[in-house]
């Protein structure tokens, strides 16, 4: 309420200064901002020697007088409340102010705008304890995780987050930093119902990464792999070229869950793995999948695939001058592997459930090179999969998204020919997901082949990381 819906924080600050008999400073903010009257009265009692009860009564009186005569709605506040009402979204007022003050504000704003109001008088503990937001969500009949709390102080943010709410922070007098599950804006002006809804939709960051023979060409590769996964912010990583043990070892180092398939494929996930799909004894090339549980009733299938590397279309195009018909004809092996992958996904997936397919496909995309109808990516598209990177970056000229290769500037045959750079690693998806952003990832400035042992980036591929929101 105070500082979020109405411009009362400065009124409260003035009231405390008057009662304290001195100007307040930044050092006083933790005892004043977002605190109930009784807390600030106890604090003043300790510093002034006056009785806390008398101080509380004086604080109540001074603040209420100012509210009655000087209350001003914050920019965008009334528009947002009216927009929520029109959309049928119930709203609760949750404040550390006492009922007497809250009712004055409610009268000014229009009490009809709120289905519920919770004040400092209504719970045994008030902010920063979670009780006020838990009480409000129970009164609304909703899960706190389905709620967005709009707050202007660190104390209020702590209360809402402790209750399990997403938070939209609009700081008033003291800054509030960004954090997972928290959005920070300067004002409520222009905030939409859709934007608030997006704040409570679970996010899933998916990474595709070819580890390059388990990373064995790079010194201290396991520690560098762990660092890369942590810096990516990924929740789940589809791996290729695991060297047989990398998925298990990476997961153990991160404290994550894992699935290993054959000598080459694996998935690691911070979320529990509730299902495993595909042939556990798959060969070097093929696909494997898992089902992860992000929350009760919220599951996503994630598949990783590695397709054969020869014949390699970019080489045949750049070095041999092979035209589109020949390039397409030479995709038969990879196309068969992709179709097998898509068949396995179809056999295990549920209607409408989100599926993410990542991998090193060892071929370009028809979205990047329209002169060639590259059949592997077209087959995935025909099966309902969208390309998250190209969705986030529609212009391949402006954002090519090359993943092959951060260490090969020249072809390794010693001819001095430039190595064709291309996008051959993918994060595809279908079902109930929305792409928020996608990017390629390489850490540091890798030295070129063959002087690579000391590189910080322990692979010959760039990774691809996509941030999804579950619908």
C-alpha cells in the first residue's frame, strides 16, 4: 500500500521525523521503511527513552492526519487496479500499516477495487514475515505461487518471497535489486495483465552442448565444464560426446540429476528426472530423452540427439562446389537418424505436452540457407518443432548463431582454407512453451586448433542456451 499504491512513504517518513525530533538518515531506513508502527515505536523508544505505547499512538495520529489530507495515488496504480478488475483478476491489499490507516487509504482508492485487505492488525506477525501474504492468498483461495506481489520496500519483498509469491518491485525511497523470480520496474505505468502473468510462469533454461570427446582435449576440463554450466544459468543440459561418463560426473559435481545413454549421450537436470526414453544402449549417434518435473503437475520432455558428421554439407558446398540437389541427397543418413528420433519422441510424448529437442545435428538449417532445403531441420519442423534460436533472432545475416567452430578458423587439413562457420547445434521445441531469448555461449577467447589445451572453453562447439517460459 504505502509507496506502491499511494505516495505515503514520504508522509510516514515525515511523521517519524516529527515524533523522533530529528531528521532521519539512510541509516534509519531499515527501522522505518516497510515496518509496522509498533516496530518503529519500539526502535524510537530505545533511542529516546520515551514509552513505546505513547510513541505508537503519536505515530498513528501524525501519519493518519497526513494520509487524510495529502494522499496521492502512485503513477499507474489506479489504471493497473482497474485493468486487473476488468480482466477478472482478484486483488488483495497487503500492508504493514494498521487497519485504521488502511481503511483511510481504501476509502480514497475505492475499497471495491480489492477483494481482500490484510493489515498489521490481522496477523500475528507482519512483514518481513510471510504471514500477511499467506493470509491474503488463503483469503483469495489461491496458491501463493500463482500470485504476484507488488512491493516497494525490501521488507515487503522479503515477506512476499518468503510466502512463495513472484514479486514486481517498484522501489520508492530505497533501491531494490533484481533476483530470480523478481522483476524490478521504475513505475507501474504501462504494466499489463499479461506482463504480470508472465512473472508467475515457470522458466526453463535449456542448453545444448557437444562436449568434444568428453572434454578430454582440454586441461582441467571437468571443472571448466561445471563452470560453463553454472555461468549459462541452464536448468537442463542435453549433452553429446559425453565420453561415457561426463553426464554422471557433471551431475554429481553440480548436485543435479542425470541420464546416460550409450557412450555419447546424456542429460543433466537440476529438476528431478521422472522418466527416461529411447534406447539406453544407443550407439555413438542417435537420441535419448528424459521427462523432468519442474513442479507438481508441470513436466517437460527433453531429448538430446547427435547425428552423423559425414558427409558434411558445408564442406561439400564450400570446398567441392556441390549444388543443392547433391547436398540434399547426401543428407540421407542424418535424415534417417532424425526421423528415428522423431518417431521415438512421438511414441513417448503426451498430447500437447512440452517437448524440447536439442543436439548436434551436423548440418545447417533451411532457415539459415534458403538456397538449400536442408531436409533434417525441415523434418523436425514438419513434426511441429520450432527453432528457438531463429525464433529469437529471425535474421540469419544479422545473427548467424554459428556453433561450428570457435576453435577452427582454418580447415585442419593444413591447406589454409578458411573453415566454414555454420549453425549446426540446435534447441528446438513444441508444445506449451514460449521463447523468451536464445543465445550461443562460448566462455573466454579460445585459442585456435591445435593449441587448445589451455582454453577456458572445453569444447570445439559453441553451446546454445534458450530461456523458455511454460505457458
